[in-house]
C-alpha cells in the first residue's frame, strides 16, 4: 500500500515494483474512513502511535496493490526498508522508505508482514464484498 505521503510518487513506486520482478494482480486507490483504517490496522489498536497513524492514513488517498512474486512478503518488506524513514536513509538508502518517506509515521508504503496478513489485507481491499 502506498500511503498518503507518497501518493505523488506512485509512478516511480510502480516502476520499482516491476523492476523488482513483482506482478500487480489488483490495484485500487481509495480514501480510507476512520472505521476502515481502524479495521485495517486493528493489530495496533491501543498503541501510543495509533491515533497519529489513523489521522495520517485517512488524510488522503492510498494506493492498494496486490503483488505477486516468489517470497513476495519478504522481498517487498526488504524493498520497503526499516519502519522509520530516517533510519532507512542510513541503513537502507535505496529502499522505498528512505527515498519517499519522512519519519516513523509518514513512511511512504506499507507491506504485509506474513502470508496470513497478506491474505487478510488483500481481502480487505479486493474481495467482491470487500470492506473497502
Ligand atoms: P507497515 O505495517 O505499515 O508495513 P511496519 O511493519 O514497518 O509498517 P508497524 O510496526 O507494523 O511497522 O507499524 C505500522 C505503522 O504504524 C508504521 O508503518 C508507521 O506508519 C506507524 N508507526 C509504527 N511505529 C510508530 C511509532 N513508534 N511512532 C509513530 N508511528 C509509528
């Protein structure tokens, strides 16, 4: 998912997706409501940064993509780099978060952290009766 802070860079991000051997099976741009954002990020409910994350992720359009590749979860997260874009700029300067993110909230892109969450999150956006 391309987050609101990086939506203007979506062309370059899609180029990077293809250059790294992913196929895009589904793609959708939406503005998440607060309820939808809470559902999507439900595992973080109650954490100190939750409200900040909710305000940010609902502040503009996101681009959801269902990506397909061998070991897609691991490879996409490696392309993302560390959660905090400031750390990414020193630890993984060519990563998407280093290139397009700002800090530990505005960090350009999301990636599912397991096959199980990838299934849940693609259903969230793309199932025929999708929540979004
Ligand atoms: P994502 O789930 O978005 O791919 P991640 O797995 O690297 O990111 P998580 O720990 O799952 O990071 O946090 C989800 C999101 O919440 C982060 O991408 C970031 O936008 C925000 N976030 C995480 N930690 C913090 C923090 N300490 N302060 C502010 N925002 C945070």
